[in-house]
């Protein structure tokens, strides 16, 4: 028995929305389609729904290191993953990874990749700290150059970024720039939740 099997035995999967056992996000609480398409600036972003109610609870549980929730959300993202792309998760800081014991977004991406049958590469690194936390919208949009990418890892690939929440899109755009610098093509991003509908970009159901 692995340590992960032991954890699953001691702490079985439980829905982040209603606490029902069996899954990190049960069928009753899972968001229904259609999804939401966003274009915060240049990058097309698809979200499962808005950052509210069950999805908000799920994202907060993900940030708390809930592996069952990360896996459930990854499975929900998988149907929207195109064939032939490479999934690249937006990384958390090293300090947060140490404190949580896991990078929830990376685990979510690995699950989505396994279900969709595509490759996942953790090629990005955040090296300038969590520059977005506590910042205003204008400060978030000005924050750039916080990520670097392994040059040989993604060259020539079609890449889709994976993250938990899209607020202003600044983090995703910053990651996309780092990926493009390797010679890869960024086709868009998949996220769990989008900011409130009064965010300064158009939202459309798709």
C-alpha cells in the first residue's frame, strides 16, 4: 500500500460542495454546461463556470491541498481538452507547494491529461513570488515576467494552460508569454472558474 492509498483510506473523497462521500465534486454539485468563454486580452480562456457557490468551494478546497477535489476537477476539464495538445499547469510558488504538500493545479492537469489522453508537462516555474495576491486590478495587469519556462520542453508544441481561477487574465497571459518564448504555440487556457460577470471583459456561453 502506498502513502497515497493510506491517505485515501483515512480521508476518503468527499464532495467540496455538499460533503457527500465518493468524489471530490459529486454529480449533483458538478457544474452543468455550457462553459464560459473569456478573452481577457489576447488569450482565449474557457471556464467551467463562475467563481461562486460550488465552484468557489471547490477552488478553495483545491488551494487547501485537497487531492480528491483536484482529481475531480481535472476529470471535469478533460472533455474540453483537444487532441494533440500538451497541457501545462500554471505553477504555484515553491513555498506554497511545501506548505500544502501538493500543487493542486498540477494534479488537476495530470488528471485531465490522463482522462483526455494527452501529455502534461510541468515546464513553467514561478520565480518572483505570489505577485498577484492582495493586488488591485491595475497592479495585477502590470505584473509580468514572473514565470520562466524550460526552453527545450515545449518547442514546437501546441499548448493549453491549466489554472484554477481567471480573475484578470494577467497570470495566464504572463505564462503564455513564457511558453511562446520557447517556440510553442499557446492555443488557450482551461480554468475551473472565472471572475464575477462584471469583470471588464465579455463573457459568452459556449
